[in-house]
C-alpha cells in the first residue's frame, strides 16, 4: 500500500510460494506496476522489482534467506521446542 517512487530497497522476512520471477506487483498509490525478478549475480540470487519505464530497480532482500545462506545461522521454527 505504498508508492514505489522513493523506495530503493525492500527488506522482507520470506517470500510466499506464489511469488515467482515475473510476478506483477501493484502499488495502491497509483505507481507503475513492477515485476518481481530473480537473476543470478555473482553466483547468488538477486531479487528486485523492475518496470520498463523505471530508471531504478528496487532491490528486495529476503532476510530469512540472508541469515541462513550468508550468515550460516540455522533458524528453528517455534514448533521445534
């Protein structure tokens, strides 16, 4: 429910199973729709939102993936108590 106009990065916990490369993301603020993209960059997934008429790609950082892959920390669910 925010405008894409002034956003450069988005940090989220994790992606839903329905979010795939090419999924269209809409802003309720009336901005141009963006496509969620996944590309390989330096051997790692790079996630971003892009649009044909956008001069800036909006980086998307999945925090859970970063913690597991980059920091090597295992995340246990609360079900494992």
